[in-house]
C-alpha cells in the first residue's frame, strides 16, 4: 500500500498515546503544486522562541513541512540512517510505515503490535520504535502487551517477533508505550494502560499500577517507579545521570526527572515542568507524550499544541507549534532536523 507524500519536497537526509478523539479544528488551505492538489495546515504552524538560548537550536522562521498525512494516529518515529528513511507507527491500523526518499510511504510491518485474530480496543498496534545496540528493531507492542524485537533484518522486514519481556513478576504488562536505551544497553520503558481496550477498567488488566521499568542487559527486569499515573515518553540525559519521564494524565500533566544511581535504580524524583503552567498552552490540544533528549541535554517534549523544548532543568525555551495533538518526535541525521508525529500527520523542521 502506498500513499503520496504531501510536501513540496522531501530530503530525508536534510530533515534529519493519543489522548481523546482526533482534532476537528484543522484550518486547511488548498495548495496547487505541479499537477497535484495538496492540503496544508501551515496556518497553525509557528516556532516560538521563549528564551534566547533556543536561538542556538532553531530559527524562529524555520519552515515546518508536512511530509505525509492520511493516517489514523501516528506515533513512534524512528530515523534509520543506514538507508535514509523514517519508520513510524500507526497504532489504530496496527501498522508500521516506512517514509523513504522516493516521496512515498509504504507499509513496512502489518501487524505491528497485535498478532491475534481480533482486538476490541482502539489502539492494537505498536507505539514506540527504537533500535537495539545490535541494530535490531524493537517495538512497544500494545495489543501483544510486550516489548518485542523483529526477527528479521531492517532491509527485509517481517511481522515475526520475539518478546524481550512481557510481564512483571508473572503479571502481564498493560501496554508498553515508549522506551530508550542507555549507553550500556539497558532498556528503560513505560507501561501506561492506553493499549488496553478499556484502559484502567479493562478486565484483563493484571497490574494495579502503571510502571516505569528497566530491562538490564542481564535479562533482569527492575521496576524503576510505580507511582506515576500515566507514564509515557521517556529519555536519558547524554551523561547518563538523569532519566526523564512524561506523565500524560490530564489531572497530572507533568514531566519528571530522576537521578540515575545505577542501571534501573533512581532517586531524587522531581517535577521539572507542568503542562498546565506553560505560557500559551491554554486551549491547545494534547498532553505530555513522547520526548527525546539531544546531545546537548536539551529535551524535545511533545505537549499542548506541539513540541516544547526544555533545558535540562525544565525551563521552556521554545515551542514548535503544530496546533495538533502531537504524540512524539525523533531527530534526523546528525540532529539537524526533527520529525514529529502529529495526529494523522508526519511533520519535519530543520534544526541548527
């Protein structure tokens, strides 16, 4: 299956859990490009510099470009440098797509997160995607309720998976959501209830908490924190000393920071930012969701209305405003661009 990219141009080398219903207030305009008619939501796009330090990261007039659209709910963007393409999840459709340099998206994996015959919920597919230290594709699988790896090479994808871990002390996970590796190869991941058909009230829910975990290279699984109501996006500082976790609970829409004492062992949990206290977040769609940390320790975190850029202490220094519920983001080649999964769109913007 192919979908045409809706973008003026696509140079992948250069550009580098849904909460509630889909946005219905997208102001669109029709643009004629060549012989094709394409649709843009660019009137909603802007970059807001909130602190002068952000000027070292991006320009206020950098163009936010639509690369693809027409999906259901996009998540888990992952740039693959060897091949110069982007992978991303479409959770409701139980697929992973590949966005390549030929200006097309193709189905890369189906099914991606649920391998059974029927699923009664809204989000069966994969969520977060990442590469293991060995270069294997690792998927946070909602429907299968596990962290899995694809049993084939990136160049020859097959919907054949092995579980890296699927339970905590004999009880099945809720629905693994997002993950990151530390420099030693230990895997940190979050497990909110969004992939369960009835979420918190699902009769198949086995755990009475929503955990943050660390799967050690030894195979041992550690519970990092069981106190977040909806742990979601997760990232580690470049020095390996800090762990960041987004909480996508409307009643507690925050970002937390932990000190990492040793793999899977943390202390000094503090709230570094509150989505409800961000200037300009009023009436913007979305909650804290996915996040990434760049090589300078700057946090790119999806939240109300787009991607918020924080310094390591949690001060908001800029916002990439998409006007959409924006689920996640990923850096492109050499961190010179940022991909964003925003509702049914794939967007990109250049970074410095």
